[in-house]
């Protein structure tokens, strides 16, 4: 394993024009590590590195490179190297790369594939984006029910080389329909003369090629397989997906949720890699929508100009009150959105959530209300800024806090559930979104209570 | 694979007192599926279900149950069943369960283990919480350099039954120091007479038992292994961890980050499972801190009471301006925190980030500023609410927006980097935290610009 410091050192030493030295250094690293070093260092001339790698290591390294480096590297290749690389990389990694290419380049690259590989590539590209089909590879080992364990092991030894994994072996009938999946451990532990059929339990989990990638996460978590078979609607075995691809999917999905939750559209690539233009446009959309929403606060306050004119003191607490609503709402929304994403919570349970959040809002709002009251009371001991009616002002602020926090927790928790119910991604009910929603209502609550407590005194 | 609807149906049918029917139904399900059904339905009498399961299936099912159900189930067992279950479950799952027990119960359960299992359990519990040691299992297959492939396969067939995985085989020297890890595929594809030493490349990734679990994620992503060896500081092979455990770690870490980012401490368990008391206390802490911080806005505005008295119109735009700063800051913070968590960004790159965010803030702030200006101009056409100096008011609002948004993007992006530099988890610079920070500054920017544009006119 290469540590961070070693990587820095190696990256520095890989910046050399001496091909012999490059070859020596590259030999020290596993393909995945070499790819990692190239991905993180901008100074390495990776086209040079690829000149010194042998064909197999080059392909393995290539598969682990970032897309932008893959694209650049392919452009630097001569036609024969380009063609052999494209044919050699595994079908699932190739699909992921092809997704990123402009149509003209894609057509050119497809034409360089062998007939068989082109057929595979075209088939995989037909599945919808973000579908399981796009993650799948058709390289797997399948065996028949009436074989012996010995026959299976021989078959693996002869034909297993290109299979993406040998950890799980698939049993199919003569037409290719999936009958069972068997872990290789069962073959390794079984007597050599035992029949495959005796190892079968006909209980297997499979994925549908057209389903969303997110659904694969749940299935991998429930079954303890490192690979799952993918079938079409009728049960015909099309390919497999391996757990390492799913690890990437989890991180991507979580990143998307987190970014949406922060009030921005999800970025397509790493923060420092997306263009400035893309980043600003992904952020501007929501920022403008929130801004337009927040304009309603100016309108709402427009209605209370008379009250404000008579008691400017009321203005002092506006940020405090609306932000408390926003904060409590943002807490509730995070907890609910994440619980739904993890499958811990379904929309049918909205009533449980509502009861919980109503009570939480009451308790949390009361805590803040009491602190707020004490603060105003304490200041009154030393200054005269709140005037003779300080206690009524303190009541207004305290009760507003209770009301606003309850409204915050309720909207923060119910809105994601409502959005899910409407078929919209609940992650768009972001912290800023909830805050904006609560701000307008918070002002109305505050001024209504002010009217109630201070009418005839200040108002 | 059991779909959601089927699961509902099975769960309903498992609510029966007829033991024979229970036995039939349980036989239809894989252990993982049965556990899933029990975990999600509250009505099933799981103690009954466990009466009808055979020993092996009971253990496998037990390993996939939620902790609270595991604990309850163990309490219902007679001593002999309790003892056999505790001895049979795999060491890593047992450690995870033991972590949840009160000390008295833990001591009792430890005393029920065989000498060997107790030694293992005690060793695993000595590793710090959240460390790799806590995830590891000492059940693995190790072979020697001078063996042939045939000997390895025979060894697996004889001794592999209890190994957590057979997908990766470990080569150790006579003292148990790790020499290499070899995927089982290499043995399956190699001629039977080949020596283990010929398959070795002496390049392997290993984890340190005392390291944080988070570090395992990175290593699994870089290497394409489904299991990784865990060693002590000297390289002595202690155990292995498998990728399915890491999938759980990723989701836990992401949940923690997301919850912190929403301005609450991370919950210990699922939203509906934590006690009301725990949930409120996890939320109250931050809410109070933010509230105290936000009180500074009241103090800040206290300094501007004279200005407000003379131009109450200024109060109308306060929520709009401070929330725009908070929103843009929350966007920036999310992007930076996530990029750091994924290793896409290091603190050394702060200068790149700062340049990017300064520019983003300028562009985004200008967009909002222009919209704000147009809004005030448009309203002036129809009402007289902004008076004769509407244009100066509009300038104040517009320039404040630019200033506040730039301040928001800068603090949102720099604060997480600063926290990381200080060794604090950057995820605590949550959306609400940034918003509160920006609110106070936003007010100062706004009133300073108001003074500049409106002095001698309204002020």
C-alpha cells in the first residue's frame, strides 16, 4: 500500500523524461496505485508513462484513471494502440467512458472495436443512464446443473480468465435463463464428484437491467454477495455487476443528496474539475429561486411598516426569530431526508414523524424562548433600551420563538415526505429552501404576536 | 429476491402461532431476507421464528438482525441456545453486538463463550471504537510460499469452512507475518502443480488494526479487492475485513456528515428508533449555540436604531439580504466539505478554492443585485413606498447583496478548510452555522452601505 507521502514522492519522481527510470518506477506500483498517482498529480506526462507499460498493465491502469485523463490519453494514442486498448478494457468501464464522449468521438471509437465487442458496447449503451445495465459486464462464468464440481473447476481454469469475478458462479439452463448463483466457496469446499445440482438452493437475488442503480445498493446490503446477476424481464442472464461499482454508486448518490441539500444542483464532476461556468450556473438557479422567495419577506414586512414605525425596537429581533425557525427546520429536514434515503422511514409513517416533530418543536422552541426572555430581562437591568414595556416585548419574542420553531420542525419534516409522495426527490427541500419558507411565516407569526401583546402599549 | 410487496405479505403471514406454518414460511427465505422481514415488521414474534429454525440458519439470520432485536432475542434464549449462538456468530458481528451491551450483560455473555472464542472477543474489544480492529474477523485462510496450487485447494477444502471469505487467500511466513495476498481467481486459473511463490507479486494493500475505519474506504476504492488483510504495526496478520462491512461504514460516515451539516449532532440510530430524549438533546445543543450567535444580530442592529428610526424602509430588506448571504455560504460549504470528504480537495489547495469562490461570489452576487435593483425600480413605477430616494435605496440593496454574497461564499468555503487545518471535523461548519456567521456581518455591510448612499438624504 502506498501512503500519501510515498505517493507525493513517487509522483515527483514520475515527472521525468527518462523512459528507463519511468519503467522502473512504474514496476513498483500496482495498476490501481499507478492510476491513483496519475489522477492526483497534474505534472506527470501520462502519455510517456503509458509508452513504457506492458499491454496488460496499461489496460488495468487505464481502467482506474479519471475520465478526463482517459479521454486525453486516447487522443494521444496511435490507431493500433487506441484500438487494442478499447477492445481490451472491461465492458462496464468502457460504457462509463463512452457515456462521457461527444457523439462523433463515440462513433469513431465504436468503429475501432471488433464485431463482438462493438455488439456488446452498443447493447450496454442502450440501457437508460443511471440504470443497472450501464454498470454491468457480460463477462461471467456460467455452468450447467448436471456438471460435477470437478468439471466446474476445470471449466473455470479454461475459460475464467476474462470473467470480471470468479467469486460467484452462475447456473443457467440451456437457453441461458438464470437458475441459481453459487459462491465459489461452495465449489471449493465441496467434494470434487458432487453435482452442481446438489449445491443449488434455487434462492438467488438478481437485478433487472432497466432498474435504477440506486436499487442495487439495497440488494447488495441485504445479500452477502460480492457480485449480483443482472437479468432481463424474463430472467435471461445478461451480465453481472460487482460490489466495487456499487461502492462508487453509493458515494455518487450521497454526494448528489448532500449537494442538493446544501441548496445547489449536483455537480457532474469534482469541485475543482467542473468548469467555472458550470459551477456558477448550477448554483445560480437555486440562489435566484430562493432570492425570489425571500422577496416575499420584504412584501410581508411592507404590511407592518406602521408597526415598525411606532416600535422600531421590534426590528432588532427579526433576524434572531426567523433564523431560529430556519435552523430548526433545517435540522428536521436533514434527519428526515437521510432516514428516507436509507430506507429507515416510509411515507406511510408520516403520522409518527409529525407527532415527534410537533413535540420536538415545542420542547426546542420553549428552550430558545426561555433563553430569549432571560436575555431581554438581563439587558433591562443595565440599559433602558427596551423601555417600560420590556416584559411585553420579551413575551412577544419568547412566544414567537416557540411558534416559529414548531413551524420550522413541522415544515422541515413534512415537506420532504410530501415531495416524496409527489414523486419529487425530497433532497431538494434543502436547508436554504426550508429557511426561506419559514422566514416569511416567521415574520407573520412575530408581528401577529407583537400586535397581541403590545397593542395599546407600543402599537 | 423478495420484493417489497412480497415482504409485506410474508411479514403478515409470519405473524402466526402455528409453528408448522412458521417453519414452512421460514424455509422459503434466505437468512438475510428473513432477517430483513423481521427487522422491518414490528408484529412478528421473532422468538417463535427462532424456535423453528435449524442451528445454522438461526445463526446466519441472527447476524443480519438489528441490534435491538438481537439483544431482545438473546434475553429470550435458554442458556444453552444463548451460549451456542454467541459461540457460533462470526467474530466481527459479535464485536458489533457486544459494543451495544451494558457492561454487566457483556460480562455474562463473555463468560458463556468457549476459551478460544472469549480470547478472540476480548482481543477485538480492545481496539478503539471506530477502529478497523473492531470490524475485523480472525477467520481467514493463510497458506505458505512453497505450497503448490493443488495443496492450497486441498487446504481450502479441508479448513475453509469457517473462513469469512475464500475470495482472497493470504500468504504468511512461519511466524504469521503477511507476505502477500492472492485472489482465489489466481489459484483457480493456475496449473495445479504451480508453486504459490510463482503467483506472488509481493504487492498487497493492508490495513492497520488501530487505524480509523474511514481509512479503509479509501483503500478498498483504490484496490479491487473484496477483502483486505489487517496487520499490527509490525506486519503480523491479525485478521481480515470484508467489503460488505465497509459499505455499512460508508453509509454511516455519510449519514454523520449529512446530519452534522444540517446543524444537528449525529444520531446513534435510525430516526424513528432513537429515544425522543436523545433526539431533542442532539438537536438542542447546536440550536442553542446558533441562537446565542444569532443574538449578536440584535446587538448589531441595536447600534443602528437611529438609522432605523429615521428610515424604517431599511428594515424591510434585512431578511432578504442576510438570507442571501446564508444561502450562498451554505452552497459553498456543502461543495467544499463533500469534496474534502471524497479526497478531491486538500487544504493545500485553499488558494485555488479562494480564487474560485471570490469570483463565484462576485458573479452570483451581481445577478442577485441586479434582480434586487429591478424589483425596487419596478415597484416604484406603481407605488410610492420607497419615496423620492428610491434609487439610492436600490443601490444600497444591490451593493449589499454583492458584498454579502461574496462574504458568504468566502466564509462558506474557507471555514471548512480552516477547521480541517485545526484538526476539527469540517462538517460542523453546517448550513445553519455559516448562515449565522454571515447574518451579523451582513447587517454591518448593509447598514454601512446605507450610510454611504443615504447620508444627507434619509439618514
